[in-house]
C-alpha cells in the first residue's frame, strides 16, 4: 500500500518518469457507466506539459489506452486498467542527478529510504505519476456529474504574491480555461502569466494557491470520526507533489475570528435547511451539509531551478549542481486538474460509502 | 471503518458523550513494551476539562481502565482495550438540542446522514471521543521515546489574534505546561489567558493555532505516493474536531516565495546529510529527511456560545437557541495533547511500515 | 489489524480469557436497526459453556453490556461497543501452563512470536475470544432477517465417526436446538451425545463437522477475483479456533466427479433463473447465484485432555503435563453459533459492498 | 477492492480474457531484490495453456513486460507493474455465449450482479486473470528463497479417483515437473494422464486435489485472531477459480480422530522445539510453528464440456448450448503454479507483518 487511494472506489497507480510507462488500476467502479477514452484524454491533455507558453516546453503526448474494464462503451464493474506509455527518453540529461541530491527534491529521501533509486527524471517521485490520478479522476468526475449533477471546479487564486479578488460565483470550466494560468479573473491572470514568464527568464520559480469548489453535493458524505470528509480531502491534497498546506472554509483566517462571527446560522432555504454563511466550507462534524464545498491548497515554488545550487553527493561531500534543460517555472496551473481529480475521487468514494451504510436498508417498513 | 486509524498500529475508538463510556482498541502494538495505566492517565489528565480556570468547569474524572493486552506490566502484542466510563450525566441540560440544530455543530449533518442521533452532549460528535485517541497516543509516544528517543511536542502559537514570537528552540514539556494555555512564551501566554477569560465573560469564544514539532525522527518514514508522511499527518490533524487547516514547513507562506529562496540546500552536518534551512518541514518527497518535523493546525472558535443564536429545528422551521450552562471559550489548549497523540500515532505506524518494507530483508548478503 | 474482520461492516475484537473482559467494536452498522441487548444475549447464551451435560461444567455467565452506538432502541450508525466482563478467575489452575507448552495449543507459537504471553486460560488464544464474534453476529443475523428474510442455519452433521443422514429440508432453529449436540437428526444426536460422554469419562476428546446453510440470499454477493464469497467465507471459518478444513457445495467429493455429472444445469424456476442441482453450493464465479449457500467446516478434537501428555518446557526440556480440572470433550456443538455468526458477518459485509458498487447509481435513466 | 490481495505485500490484478491484456501491480515489494523478467516468465510458462498434450491446445505466448519498479536489475521499492498483452482473439467463437449462460460458469452471476458482462472468453472470470497472480507469485517465491531459503512446492495428489500414495519426502521441482500432470509419483502420473486423455476424447472433464508444502518457514507467521495463517491461506486458495475446498494438516480426516491420537506432542529436535507428528499442518493458534506447512485444495471438474448441455438464456428461456472448440479436460495441473503463487504471496505478506510488529523494536535493551 502507499500507492493506492480510496476504499470502495480505489485506485492504484504505478510507473516512473522514465521506463515503460505510467498507469492506474481503478477497482470498484460502478458498472454500466458510459465511458470513452476521449473523456480521459481530455483531462490528461489539461495536465500534460507543453500546453502553453508558461509551462515546460517538454513535449509529452501522454496518450491513454484503456486496457480493461470496458465493454461496448460501458464500464463492466471489473478493474479498469489505463496505460500511458512513456516517450521522450533522455537519460543522459540526468547523469549528474545520479550522484548528487537536488535541493528540496525527493532524491535524498528516496535514496536513503530504499537504498536504491531510479534517478532518471525523478523516477517515481516525478509529477508524471499524477497521470494515473487524472485518468481516474476523469471517471470520478463523470460519475458525480451523471449521477448527481455534481461539479468540481478548481482554479488558481494566487501566484507568488499576485492574488485575485474574491469570486462571487461558481466559475465555469470555460472561465478557468480561458487563461493558460487557470485563474478565472482575466486581469489577474494576465499579471500571473507575466510573473511566471519573468521567473522562467531568471531560471527561478514560484508557487501559489488553488481553490476548489464543489456544488450540488448531497448532505451526508463523510464518516466520523477519522474519515471525516475534510480529513480525507486533506490527505488527498497533501498527497499531490509540491503541496505545503490545506484549509477548508474559513481556514487559517477563521482561527482569528470569534465564535459569534464565525458560526454559520441555519436558515430555511426554499424548504431545505441551509446556512446563511459558509465558514464551515460545506462540512460540519466531518459530514457534507449540502452547502458548497470550498477548500484551498498551498503549493511551494518548483524545486527545479536553472541556476547553480549548493548540495551534497551520495557520499555526503558538499558540491554544486547546475539545473539545465527544460523546467516548469510554476507547476500550479497544471495542478488544477490534479486537484479536481483527487477531490472527485474522495467524493465518489464517500458517496458510495454513505449509500452502503445509510441508504442500503429500510428497516422501518418491515 | 471511519472509526479506525492506522494500518499496522491501528486504533478503533468507540463511545458517545453520554451513555456507557468511551474507549479505544489498539491493534498491532509491539509486544514487550513496558506500560502502566498511569502513563495513559497522565495524558488523559492533560486533555480533560476542568484542569484550569480557562477551560470549562465541567468536572470529568476520565479514569482509564486497561482491560486487555497487558500482562505483568508489558504489552503482549494482542489488542489493548482501554475503557473510560462516562459520569456526570445530565440529559435534561440537552433537552432543547433534541429538536433544534446548534449552529456550526454536527447536529444537522448527523441527523440527516443517519436519520437518528444521540443529541445528549453531542453524542458521538462530542470531543469526548478524543479520549480514546489520547489514551492510544500515550502508548505511541512511549514507543517513539523508548525505541528512538523521538519527542513530539505541540504548543499554542496563536489565540485569536495574539501570536507568540518565533521560537528559537525545541520547547520542553515543562515550558509548555507552565501556563494553562500551553503557550511556551510566558508573556504571550498571559495575554492569551486574559483574552480567553474575556471571551468567557461575554459568552463568546476564540480559536487559534497549534504548532507541533518532532525531533530525532529517522530518515525514511512515509510511503509515496498517497501515504506521504505529510498526507497522513494532514488527515490525522483534520480528523480532530474544530480544525480548519493544516500546513507543513513553510506552509501557505511558502507559496509566496521564489524557488531560489525556498529551496533547502543540502549540507554535511557532522558527517550526516542535512539541510541548511527547513522550509520542507522535515519531509521531502513524502518521506522524513531527518530534520525536525514542523507543522501547524488551525482551530476555529468553539461553536458553543452562551448567547442567543438563530437556527432551525428538525422540521426546518426557523427558531432560536439559547446556549446555557458550561462552556469552553477556547478548546485549543486542551487540543494540544490530542495533536501530539495523533502525530505520534502516524509516526509509529509509518515507522513500522518503513521497517517492514525496507529493513526486513537483506538480499545483498545472500 | 489481525483482530478486525470485514470491510464495510467491520468488527474488532479484544480481550483475553482472564483479566478485565472480552469485547467487540462494530463499525459501519447501518443506522435505525431496532436492537436490544437481549437479542445479543440470546446468542451468547448459545455459545457459553455450562449449557448442558456434554459441555464443560465451567460456569460463565457472559453477560453483555452495550456501551455505545444505540439510542432509544435503535442503532445510530456510530460504533457499537459490547463489553462482557470476565469472571471465574482461577489463575492457580494454570500455574503449570506458565512454563510448559500444551500439545496442539497456541502456547508455544504465542510465546515464540511475541516473546511474552498471558498463559492464564490460554489468554488471547482462548475460545472466549469468540464471544465478541457471536455478539456481532447476532446483529448481522438480525440485519439479514429484517432486510431480506435471509436465514443462516448451522448444525452438526458428524461427531467423530457418527454421521447423520443427508437432510432433505432447511432445518428450523428448534430442530437444531432440540438436542444439546445441535444435530437436527434426533436418533443420530443421541448417539453423538453418548459418544461425547464416553470421551469425557476417558479424559479424551473428539471433533466433527458443521454444515451451514443460508436461504433467501439475493444474487450478486461476492466480489471477484480475490474477495469471492467462498474465499471470504473460507477465511471466516478457518479463523475459528480448532478448524482444519472448509468446503463449499460438492467440496472434496466434487473433485471425484466428471464435469458432465457435476455441472449445475440452469433451469427456469417460476420465472427466475435457477439450477437443477446445487453442487456449486450457491456460488458461481465467486458470486451468490440465488440458490442455497451450503458449506461445511471440519473441527479437530479438543486439544485439552485430562490425561498425562509428553511435552517440552520453555527451555526446550522434555517433560510431562497433566491436564486437570474442567474440560470440554467436544467443542463442536458450542461452535454452531460461532459459525452462524461468522457467516452472517461475511454476508452483511458483502451485501453492503454489492449495494455500494452495483446498486447505488442509475446512469441509464440520465 | 476485491481485485487486490495482501496488506503489506499487496497485489492488484486487472484484465479480461480478451481485450488489451492482463496485468498486475505489486505494491510494497522490498527494495534491492535482484529480479529479472525471465524469472517471472519461467512461472508464466508453467501456467500457460498448450504446454503439453493434456492441456488445451490454445496457444497463448503470455509474454510478460515489466513496466515499472525495477532499476538496473533490482526492485526499487516502488510499484512493480507487469503487463501481458492478449493475443489469439477469436470473438466469433463466443457468439453463442453472449445470450446463453454456460452451466457452472460465472456467466449468469456476472450478468445479474453487474447488469453487463464481457462474455468473450469469460471476460474477467477467465482463468487468464491468474496470470497476474503467477507473475507476482514468482517475485514472492524469490523473496522467500533468497531471504530465508523457504521453499513452496505444490503438486497433484489426485485426479478424479486416481490418488497417489503418501509421499515420504519433500519433492523437488524436477520430480513435480517430470510429468505433464505434475504428480511426483511417476506410476500414478501415468494413470492420471491416461484418464485426462480419455476425458478429452469424451468431451468431458475431471477435477482433483493439489497438495502444497512449505519448508524452512520461521516460527511466528500469522496474526490471531482473524488473520490466522490458515485463514488467510484458505482465502487465498478459495480465490482460485474452480476450487471447492481447503484443508490444513489432518483436515477433514482429523475430525474423525480422538484428541489423544491427534495431538502433536512437543519434542526437542536438535535443540529446537518441534513436534513428533504434524497433524497441525505447521500452524498452531493461527501461527506457524516451524514444522512443514501442509495443506490441500479440492478442484471441481472443468465446467466447459464439448457436449450439448441444457441451460437458459438471458431472458430465462430454457435452451441448449453446445460447447465447441478448444477445451481443457483437467485444469488442475496448470493450477499448480497458481497454488504456489498464492501461498507465497500469503507467506511474504505475513512475514513482513510479523517483522513489523514483533521484530522492529527492542525495548528491553533500553
């Protein structure tokens, strides 16, 4: 374990940056879901490098093959295998990394934990691993949409210190995709693109913040006490490379408020119980309350720099490492579909768990 | 599931605020660990209400009984059952809560998810549930200390908007426990105590931030890609009632930095590989790197107020609810041992997982 | 893990023969199930020793307390804690067992695996541990009955070499309970009782076979490929102390047949697909097919004898051990409610899993 | 879940008989295990059809590709992906199966459970799925051999009613592989081959019994109470297609003995504690005791016949089905490597679990 996620809708990813390929197995997918490989490819294309002028110029086609679990355009309820062969193999570009540890990368910890590592392109610690998550997430998003009209939308609210104003509506996918930086506020998006280009020119990098919102979620998702919805969501988000923080609803700012300001008063919304404000972020007691789910994730600046950095080698000797070649000055835009995917995986899993425990049996009518 | 946590060192908690009692079963504890019930009681006493002038005046003795898994002062490797009977039963105090939903509590979501709820004292959503975690955490902390001299220390860095200055050393337990608010900076602690008392007088409440640090951790804890150490830690922390956020190392602030500022340069520290700074927070690529583990958790202000609040009842009718009786204006000081416990549980579990996969077999010598 | 069973309807047992008590936590029970402690006690009374002249004369009252998870006579969906305090503590009776290993018991393996053991009454390896299973099984059986009129019936078909003729109907609980040996064929039951009494007089013991049948099971329970219904059932049964074998449907005899004799021809039974014979035992491809589930379990003779036996002590020195005191010459009758309980646990769990995956979503109508 | 097996050494299989291919992901494999694809291919070649005159003449090359988790000839500790593309696609051969349910196959239950099925070659219920198990089992067997000189050997003891005499030694792989039927007693093997050929000529089939023995196992594998070694082994074996029964040690015959005959007396064997007999089959109290592990599995006759059989179609209408084409009159010989693989997977997993819990920490020396 460690490479699997979920309980009832469970994915297992495999594969390294270089070598055969990257893949995912999805176990527990409901049967008879209409599904085409194009739907998966659509999300993979959002994730892959080389999409725009602000991402790494690496060309990876990342073409998905569905090798099991589908029959005549529908899922069969058996494991769905998805395979994305690797291409663009340039091991020589990584020769220096074999013996030197890149700062703030996983080189040192992998080497020490396992006593061996595939250093080419970061091996298993490469963000290419998230291909499997995005492929599985495409399926999870389709289930949410088809079965409950539930939409998951992530977008960038901050790059470096450039922050967009508060959003007064649930943004459409088109609004998000309108700019290469995936910020739905056009004026801010433009500034962000400039900043990222500037960083690329300096061989430097920046991080940022992604916000994710989910609407039309039913009440009842999440299982106290350890598998609270926000707990599983926090784990999902912190499992994404380069993340440093997670907050839901009012988050860290909420800890600066008084209870009388912070509490979400219940009101009657057209015959349904709702809340006047949403500092809870859509979850109370670990369970979705029917309001919009709202959370944010902090991403650190990319560790790879096109600069000379001090470091040590495998023998502990101090040395220097010169980053070269292709580099992604800000990975946050490409992380947007990864955040959506992980969120959708958590939600489908918890929806199935909720139905299993609370909606399977009707004892009263007996 | 949902009420269990961990894989190899696995706890399952049970019990409601009122009724028989609260308990925990610990499965997978290593055998031959010297253990006394007093060690568990010590931590429970740190958690229970009524310890000081700033917590709820509720008197709960919370006396632990170890009902299995121990023989002649040592663990046997079989499940450790710990049972804390409930006392202080005052159901009449909760009559109003039967039909009205307390704002920002779990009343509405539990009722809607399960179609039934034990409303007395919050039932399962009561913070009394954390008794089981703290009892199990006492055992986990003992294992860390005894087997690796590993120390887990949590303390408050902020209450409401009162923040202590950055700490230049790993604080001792005595420093933390010196003030009832568990802030190791005495001058700040005093201000925090005043603020909490002021809130109590107004029937209002405040939240805050807890920081947790762990020292002497070996390199290698954490399993990529989903069970990264910080991912499991984030889940552990967000499973604690009233939490709204988690960040590790540089956290949200780190997302405002450039890569050239943020990267932790590797250096040789007395023959060992270390880092010059610790923005990574002790984890790289999801695996502990031997530096101090450092993370922070945001707590919202207590939802229970001694004020009149608008709300709705079970039929969706708008009404008012008057909080009365005993109330805890700031739960954060009592959450300190809970944070330590959850952290210790994650670390023991990952240590065992690391040893199982990476240190069990020596193929080379064959 | 190791002391938990099930995925969605999950039980964790704890406790030793001597010491505080025995208990179980049930996590994932559907809410709003009407449940009284008497229903649990009824099954515990079937399991406990001292019920009849052919079991051990040990008097254990085994009184269950439900300490959580129930509110006003219904389950709440939160963990159900059940606690059975131990009584009848006679450590002196076990002094010899402290240093000598009883043949075909767990003394040697526990001591070697854990480096420590509670030798009193067998500690955790005592059959008292099954109290928790039977308590949980009572709840599982109630769910099956209430939600689907599904009945689980176990009974003895053989003791030593005394075998009852094939049964031509699904026996009632009354038929099974009519004799202390729980064989629904009265003439055979009488012979079995005589044999067991004879063994007791010799200080010897015998084993036997239990058959279990389940009727009214829906089609669809069981998840290929590893969690086939018969695979999980086999695990459940082999986890019961003293079991040596499991077979389903035609079992070992089926391996002596030709395919043309063995195949179960499909027929139309009153508009439903059924099979003319049931050599499959109610499962095909790992999934229940709507026919009666039929399986059998082999139990070895009780290892405890009131005879002198050769053995070794903790230092490996050869010695002798004299069994004394109270002894159960045939545990198989008391294992009948344990078999039913484990079967019911597997079935409820798989029913919930089936509903979660295959009956939660209706994509076609969208 | 359902398609994964194991806890620490965990495999997930995917793939159908027809379509892209068959594969397995192995998560948790210890790092630095020397491993070549040839070692995996060796076991796959033992499993595949067309090896000899008594198996199906289907030619499947079953060529394995290792697509991740290996670097310079050693495992890296990250997931090992193995992929075996399908070939020999003849969907027309299966046209009749689309609407008619083959007797004693999984057609009806899959169709009813999932509401859809890939009928070509049995889809997911095809024995081709076991390719993934055998590939993973090859790795598990290598770990056992390299780390502990532990050997797992399965062989046929009975085909139909032809049974070999009791074996007085642990047979070598050569002895087992000497005959196409994998019975290490040459005279019996010859009779078995004749019987299978006779069945093939009649278009009929037979089953049989496989015995599996493991030597050099350390004391301590297995976790009471649910994850006993024999319980997990029973699940592993009953998860293999066509199995109907499992027994360990004395098995069903043991239930005919008296305790005084059945008990395994402890003796001192060259300074180690051992038993004079092995009716326990190498497990006591759910834990390996250092003696040989011995268990047996019953296989039913192959359900596919080259005969006309009565059945029903998808609408429940009674009809007939004529088996045609290629058919395997006895699958038991090809199941031998599958049994070994599943056994090895259970053992590696439990060895890692044992080391994690019982051998990770040394509290005494502190």
